[in-house]
């Protein structure tokens, strides 16, 4: 569905990620993890095509529909809630409009004329296309998504501008769900939701027919939904083949292993250095010292593991504790 190759984003001197490569298969669910400011939103913007990376490419087959729910900054104006969500069904609405226009013109024509027959045939063709978009499902689907996201029937005709920031996010989410893109990019979708709505969204996403890439502070949602995790820290992104809890356990293990390797290499370096220091002045050991110096230069240094642990992510909370 999407293939990311050697992606790099930096702001000033700060590298958020480098040489990041991964691919997303149909129906896959991937979590982005990392502390505040690590680069999760930035990667999502690259995938949505809003931000151009400093290097690397994001490739999706032509015609792949990718939908993005931003973390903030949603302002919808000038339409009612119903019109806004209905606009998710652009094809259905366009066909309906065209059929209405043609039917209007048809009424002005002489039924015995040949333009009349031609137009009748055209309308027939459009009606078949319209049926293929399942227009009868449109209204019940809009109603079910809006109600699932906490809107009341009396909200439907209200202007979108009347809704506060958190509710604007729900409007954008409703439209996105109804558009049903093949890849859904969600940045903190449950942040402003009450528990009942969170549960509804979780269930909706479990049954979602496309791929989902998710950033969330809600570990319950991450664990239920995601089967892969991409974690960001200190300019690197690492992949984990499991949900958030798996990633937490595994990242601790990976760091322990890295620490052991680092410590053992440091011991080796110290021993070689001691040998060099001790025999540097001895003429009969000159060749041995030289070879040790070369050895030292050749060692590929293992980086000291970060003190930072992924599990200490700020603000990450357990939804079920809030009940
Ligand atoms: N356009 C920009 N110009 C300069 N710096 C930026 C820009 N966009 C983001 N940054 C910086 O890049 C870093 C990563 O930002 P990003 O929004 O991707 O983090 P995040 O992982 O989504 O964090 P959070 O969990 O707080 O949402 C931050 O330090 C941010 O200030
Ligand atoms: Mg963010």
C-alpha cells in the first residue's frame, strides 16, 4: 500500500529520523511510539504528503486513497454538520446532481424527438452508476457514524462553526471514516473523546477494512489494534513486530543486550589501551604496540544505550484507569 524508503527529516541541526524504511500492507495496523517531540506527527505528515522529507521517498501505487486526521488545527466552516459529512460521498452526490440536471432538461424536450431518446439513455447509464455506489446506504451510514461519535440528531443541521475544537475533530473523523480511505493516518484520534465514544471508535477501527497507522496516548487502543510498532528516539526509528506492550518489554530487552555489548567492548578497548600505554616506550614491543593501535582504530564502536527508556513516555496513560 505504502512503501517508505530511506526517509530523513531534520529541523535545523536536529535529526528526527534518518534512513527510515518500512512498508505498509493492506489492513495492517501500525503504531508510532515515542516521547513528546520525537517526530511521530512529522512522519505522519510525510506519509500524508503534507511535508516534504529532507531525503528519501514515500511511494504509494497510483490511486491509493490515503486519509489523514491531524493532531490539531481543524477548522470547518460554512456548512452544516450533515452537509460536511455527506460530502464524503462525493461520487454519489455528483451523480445525483447530474441526473437531476438532465431530468430537468429532459422535461423541456419533445418525447418523440431523438435528443429526448438520447438523453433518456444517458440518464439510464448514470442511474446504473449511481446504484453501484449504494446510495441507499449513504444516509444510514452517516447517521450511524455521527451517532457513534456522540452527535445528536438535533446537531445534524447545525453549522460546523458552532462546534468547539474537540467536536470539530469528531466532524473531521466522521468524514474520514465515511470516505473509507485504503490507508487511515490517525494522530491522537481519541484525545478529546469521552469513554463511550472511545469504545465506539475502537470497535470501528477493529472492523475497518483498510490499513491504519496510529499515534495515540491510549495504550488500551494501541494494544488492541496494532500488531507492529515503530518507535522514535534520539534521531532513530526502530521497528518492533508487536503491539505497544510487546514493544515496551522488547525495547527494554534490546537495550539490556546493547548495554552488555557496549560494556564488553569498553572493557576490550580499555585493555588494548592499557597495553599500548604500558609498552609504548619499549623498543622490542614496537611492532606489537603498532598492531594494537591499528586494532583500536578498526573497532566499530557500539553506541552507549540511551538512558531514556521508551516506557517513560510522558502522558501515556491507561484508559481503563480513568473509568
Ligand atoms: N515545521 C517545523 N519546523 C521546525 N521544527 C519543527 C517543525 N515541525 C516540528 N518541529 C519539531 O520537530 C520535533 C518533532 O515534532 P513532532 O510534532 O513530529 O513530534 P511528536 O512526536 O508528534 O510529538 P507529540 O507527542 O508532542 O505530538 C519537535 O521538537 C518539534 O518542535
Ligand atoms: Mg504529535
